C-alpha cells in the first residue's frame, strides 16, 4: 500500500481553498454523507432564509393520498408551533432562530438498547420515503402534505422495547434562547405528546425529516417531527429531542392544560365535537374562497381502513 507522507511545504487543502468556501464544502460533504442531497442552483427557495432549498432524496412510499397537495407556500407559512408564537404566520417569520445542528434524540425507558442518536445517524436509519398524507387540525382546518421520512416502527425495532413498553412519550425542544414563544404560559413547556405502543408501531406513523422534496423547514418541526395522520395535528410533535417508552400512559401537554377538551387519543372523529365547536366539517387550506363549501370530516381522517381495528371495542366518545 502506498502511503503519502505530506512534506513540510505541501499546502493543506484548506490553504488552497479560501477558509469560508472550505468550511462550506465540508458541510456539504457531511450533508451528502447523511443522505441530504446538495442545494440546487435553481428551484424551490427556503421561505425563511431565501436560499435554495436543501433537497432530501426519497422514494415514493405507501398510503399516498389522492387529494391535491396543499401549496408549498401554505404548508410552510400557515403553522402551529407555539414555541415561536401563537399566530399562524409567526413560526415562518421567527423559527429562523432554531438551531438544528448539532441535534440528538435520546431514546430511552423500557427498551433493551437505550440510544442517543445524532440526527445524521437518524437520517440514515432507514430508506426515506415520500408519504402524502391528509392532516386535520383540531381547530377545523386541513392540509395535504407530501412528507419525507420513514415509519416510526423502524426506530422502535432498533431499540428493542421490553414487555413493559406500553406507551411512547415524545418530548420536544424547549430552549428559551431560541424559542421566543416560551415566554407564553399557554403550555407547560416542553411540549409533550404520547401514543399507545400499537399506534406508534403502526406503519402509517411517520418520523418526518422533510416535506415537498426538501429538508424540513424549521417552522414545520425541523430537524425531526412525528406525523400521525389519523389524529388531530397536535399529536404530531415537532422538533423532538427525547422519546421515552413507558409502562403508564404519559400526561400530554394539551391534556394537562385542558383535559375536558383534549383527550389522550385525539382521533379525528366527526361524531365527537370539541366542547366549543363542531368537528363535522373542515376547511381545506387553499380552498377557502367565499363560496367554497367546507369538506365533511372523515372518521380517522380517512384512514379508518388502516387504523379502525386498533380501537375495536373502545367507546370513542369516552376515550376521545
Ligand atoms: N409541536 C410543537 N413542539 N409545538 C407546537 O406548538 N403544534 C401542533 C403540532 N406539533 C405544535 C407541535 C399542532 S396544534 C399542529 S396542528 C401541528 O403541529 C401543525 O403542524 P404544521 O405547522 O407542520 O402543519
């Protein structure tokens, strides 16, 4: 084997290339190694930075909704992410302060292999798929979003849950230095959500890293979020830092702040009204012309065929 020994005046690559360009090139190589494709010279532009969007390679996945996807603009500018404010346009305007590297997710609790994954390793854990899902917010609006990610079950398999793992809790970032919305006491931070183990393991349940072919915009929950399309949107935690496997049902943020309004299950159900409004219909974002009729809300948001059996024998009015 030929080993090249640098002589004293061999210039370092970083000396040939200006430092700024060199650092950027190293970032790009790191991103490519982590499965993130390189920025395009032309094409979609990140709403926050104004820079070309970073593409995230994915193959078409199962369960694709045939509904027309909501526009990229609406998906990335009409958001709920209370860590960045309560108004729909605030996350897009303010989440630029979220630092998404370095980022790690601690997976712990009732598992044989507790692991802290750094985000680069998570991006390589399973093949990325594009999954276009209908999403229904508890507030009565809906979108259709082409997410990129892989089933949560892929991660669950890696950490080997023990027989005591009956629930999964998701804890998200709460850093007042980066998240101005934490000054509000609307939620007892950090934002927490939970699923039953069979729900977390269901193939529809997605860990998402991107949307519309690009790396997740900060306002949509970068760098890693959950997507559970048959439940109201608030179950889909953004910017996750901890996943805990538990024997007991965890207390979730919304259940803690208003238990009579937000139950643990929060399955989309046109027959169970929110105490302050009907859930029978929904407004599809992008279809809100003056004469546009609302759409009827579908049981389990249209995913009954896939998930209804998870709730066989349960009284969904009581366990809402
Ligand atoms: N996750 C965190 N950490 N903080 C939030 O405020 N809002 C939830 C959910 N996940 C929220 C969150 C709500 S109410 C909804 S409807 C969805 O994110 C919105 O996701 P989107 O903005 O990508 O459509």
